[in-house]
C-alpha cells in the first residue's frame, strides 16, 4: 500500500514517509513544543589558559593527533601542507586536517582487502617525518597510544604509513569554546562561527573529500559528516568534520540510484516540489534552498544546492558559499547544546546519473526504543510544519542581530523558484 509522504490525522497526529528512504515517522500531538536544549547541569568555570587545552583537538595539544596533512592559518587562511612535528607550534591553525587515530575504515582494511599501497610521495613524507627527531618521538607516542587501546604491538614505520596514508581524515576548527568564554559549556559550534569562517570550513572539507577520493582508487564513495556532542557520536566537544572513504555506496545511495532510474528528477519531484506544496521552505540563498525534512527519525533540515554541480568540490566559491550560509544559519538556529549530525550526500564518482549535493542536519533529541525497534515506526517529537515555523522565527532574530548572512532569505521571502534544482538540467 502506497502511503502519502505527509498527512495530519483528525486527532492531530502527523504521519510521515521519507520520500527517499521510505522511513515511517509519527509525531504525537502535544509533544512538538518541547525545548530543543536545556542548560548543561555539569558546566564549570574555566581555569586560566584552559580554553586551549580542553581536549586532544585543542591548539596546545597538537601532538596528541596524527601528523597534519594541512592547516589554514591567519586572517587570509594561508595553506600550510604536511606540517613537520617540530613546526606544529610555529602557527595557530584556524582549521587543521589530519588522519583519524582510530579509523572507521582502516589503512589495514584497504591494504588487506584491496592490496592498496600509499603513493610514493606519501612514503617519502613518512620517511622525512621519521628522520626528524620531533617527528619520530611524535609517532612513537601515537604508537604507544594505539597499542594501549588495542593491545597490539606495532612497527614504527608501518604505523606512520598507516596514520599518514590512511583514508579517514578529520577537519578540526581552532576553538573548543568561544573566544572569551568563562565556562566549559560556552562551546564553539558551527553556528558560533562567522559566516565567513563557516564558508572556509566547508570549502576546506569539500577539497579534502575530493583529495581522499583521488588518493584512494578503490573508494566507491567518500562519506562526509559531522557529529556534534557526545549523544550524536562525537568523541570530543570540539568542532570537527570527518571524511571517510568506503568501498561501496551504502544502501541509502543504492536506493536513490534505483529510484533515479525511473525518475531522473527524483529530488525535484519527491522533495523540492513536495516541500513547496506543503509550505516547508525554511530559507534560501542564490544557489541553495533549505527545507524542513519529511520522514526523518529526528527533526531534520535538508539543504540542497540548486546548482548544476554534482560534487561539493565542483561548486564555484559563490555556489559553495550559498550552501554554507544556509547550513551555518540552521546550525545557529539549532544551538550549541543540541546534539546534531550533519551528513553530506552527493553523486558518487562512478554513479553515472545526476544527483544533487545536499546537507542534512539532524537534531538528536530522542533515542530509539522498543516500540521503534519492533515496528520500525519512529516517533519524532517535532513535525515538519512546526519545525519550519520555529526555524523561521529564530532565523529572523539571528539575521536582525547580524549572526547569520544577510543574503539568507527566510520563510515567506522565498518563492517556488528558489526550490528549482538544476542538477539534472
């Protein structure tokens, strides 16, 4: 039986079916006005100088992460590549990129299952890094950390090759807490960045995703995501994105590819046009549009690039900024204390059919329990119409205060033309 994607029952219950996923979601009357976040009860005052050493991603603890593939420094975001261990403290990184110490898909996976070997220039970098006494000491410390975690001994050079030549990277922002913070809950989330900073963060991530795809020939897809706060899967309360190469598309992308065989303009018809009909456009820029998402297990915003480009790195600076400004604005709406997942979806390199770049931001406000596990019907506390109205109201205040880009059009300022996707033109 085919169910409509969005309907409200006479008692007020809202039932949803995800247009792309088929996920069934209910919102029960009376639960939609809950606050998204409450004050953290364990917040404490920061000691002098503590704001730069709160976790392993902070600037006073650079040696606790793997060798830096690159960093951006200064007001001009100058790029410095392959930073030597002895030079880590010579500058302050606004954004850093390095391999994940505990990969989801490890270098050993690629070596064992695909006989992958790092490129010659990566091998040369490893040898140079180990030739520097500071670099050798850095790798020795990381080997000890990993050995303590997994109980296995490891060869120094082999480990260095895995840490530097792997295909799971982390992009880390400078601040753990806001500049001038006095408490440890004054965190520097995505929404606390300026629009300019956030655009640099997005661009840096997009380029890194392309570079990982180029360096890992056995990758079918490169997953890009951001977990914010521990309930959303983050190890540290420090702003960062992750980029992971995998050797298959995953079931969601495979499902969308199958649907695209029947309707190449799937995203226009099933998502954008539906959102226009249901009055779910939240905001827009010249190049992107944001909807209150339908059929998500958690309250979710969907930001679609309306441009023709398929991969984030193929967008021009202005096209990428259009997406970034909406993603930034919606993170600002969601707030610092709400656990969120940010997921990037785009056309895999070998997909062969057009797919738009979209970013989904999910607020992790509930935990699936026995009812959801047994029925596969999920309870989402905020329906799309309520989510849209709350976001519109908050975006107005944020724009008036200069917290988000002035180029963001909000709510009824948007038109159906803003929801015209050009990925399949």
